[in-house]
């Protein structure tokens, strides 16, 4: 069972979120990877327990979703969908 977060963890989360808001060029995945590295190095999760902690189905799902969204963005599909959706507005305040 997971314990409630400590003050140190909450402050750490606040610092990470603040730095992320100020440095938008830092990818989110790099923060997540660094957090996982720190978790293993500090001994919160043992090296032999990594396989038990990580849910491979979730990882593969996220990799697939991020891949599909990247392809849609690079191909211009997301721009076309957003232009179509915005074009459906008759005025600033109503959706037709």
C-alpha cells in the first residue's frame, strides 16, 4: 500500500512543475526518465524489482499513442482537423 506523499516529495514535485513551466524546451519524457533514474539510484525501487513495478502494457500503449499523434502532427492532419473544427463556428460564441 502506498503511503501519503511527504512534504519533501510535494516540494520536489512543485519544483519540477515550476521548472517545466519556465523551460518549455525540456521534453516531458526527459523529466520522467530522470525521475525513474533517481528512483532506482536512491533505492526506492530495487534494480531487480523494476520489472514488477513497470507495466509493459501501459508503456507500449503510450509509445503507440505518442507515435500516432506524432505522425498526425507531422503529416498536417491535426492542423487540418483544427481548421475544420474552427471553421464550423458561425460566430465567436456559438457552435453550429
